């Protein structure tokens, strides 16, 4: 395995995972976890990230949005969190951000696939935010396999809306958006 640039990783053999499958019922294999951990240890970049991260879904379009994300960000920034959007970072930046994190708060989404880079034995704290209609344990299982401290907060949801405020037709659970319970999030952060 080697980096071909700061954006791409070249592998001779590739092990794929079904971690994003809704029916994922097993822990990731320790050998797979070990490969990601080993990779993360050798990544160096100039940029440094906060030890406290909020993983935004701003680049996810209208899928599973956080209605009150500005308020969530304000609360977390007041507690020293850095707001990141993984899709706007290089692969190496994503690796370093998650590898060095002590606390990660994030709505459920693909950005949490980077949990595989968290350091083993550090007990990174992960707080995953769910909308009530879309609960998926795939990242809880990654946290369990890596020994991370995992908490899920299940929030009320509502239909997403178009730019003009019109509520969208609900075709799948991904069309629902969540409203983060700020008081509950603050309580979990102080626990």
C-alpha cells in the first residue's frame, strides 16, 4: 500500500467492506482494522486539527440533513470543537483528523467511515447523531471493534424541504432530516 499523491492511495490487493450496509451485523475483522490503523500511523501532513471534531454533512446534499446544524456548530465551537466536512479534505487530512481526535460528534453518514483511523487504545469518544427514522448500527460496530467510547443520540425527525421551503415527498428514510436535541447533546458532552 502506498500514497500516489495526497489524494490517492494505491493498493496491490484490496479488501473491501460492507460496513455501510444497513444489515451489517458483525464486527469488522481485526485484520482489517489493523491495516487501517497501520496506515494511519504513517500519514504525515502539515495541517493540524483540533482534538474535538464535529463532522458536518453539508456536502451531502438534501440527504439526512441536520435542520439546526448552525446551532449545533455554535454549541460545539463554544466547547472547542472544530467543524470539518470530510468531503472537502484530502484522504490524508481525513486520516490525520480522525487519528488524532479525542472526541468526535457526527450525524450518521459516510464521514464516519474514517473511524477506522482512530488510534487503538486511546478511547476516542464518539457521539453519533441519528434521526429517529434512520438508525443504523454500522459505526457502533466499528467503535466496538476498535474499543472506542460510543454513544448514540436519537433525535426527532421531519421531512426535508426544498430551497423554497416546500416539504419534500418522503420516498425513503433518507428524505427525513433530524433536529438535534441541543440540551441532550450538551448533557452527553458533560457526562
